[in-house]
């Protein structure tokens, strides 16, 4: 009675795996990539979906941010649920060469 045979040790190695591909909030496909770049002392990131062609430029990225943090902020931005300290801009694929001058106000709030 009362057998207790579940005595195995679970060794969980904490490997911090940062997935480089995320789920796209626009099309739901797992084809969203985030690429961080450092330019002139500031960090920016390109968020791109290989499925629906969503392109977003993220600016003012704090140094401690990794791609999951940026993804989290991006989702906040996309859903409009939160104000973010990182600024995101949608990039029209045809306007890549043109400068994106204006920041759009986020609707909602
Ligand atoms: Zn997509």
C-alpha cells in the first residue's frame, strides 16, 4: 500500500534559449523575426513577418532589451494596450527608401 515510486530527480538545466522567430500579431503565423541593430549609439530593431510582409521599425530600445522584450513591447504596441517607451513604426514595403518622418499617434487610449 502507498507505494511511492516517483522518486526521480529532475535536473532542469536552465538554458536561456531566445527564440528568434515569433508569432506575428497580424497574420498569426510564426514567421516574425526581430533583428537588433546598433546604430550610432542607439539600438533599433527590425521586426519583420515573412508571411504577411509586416515590417516594423523599433527605436529607442534600452540596452538591456533582448528580442523577447522587444517582442513583448511590440505586442503591447500592436494591440494598443499599453504605452511603450520603445517607439514602433510601420514600414510600408514601398517606402523603405523614404524617410519615415512622422510618428503616428496610437489610437485607442
Ligand atoms: Zn504576419
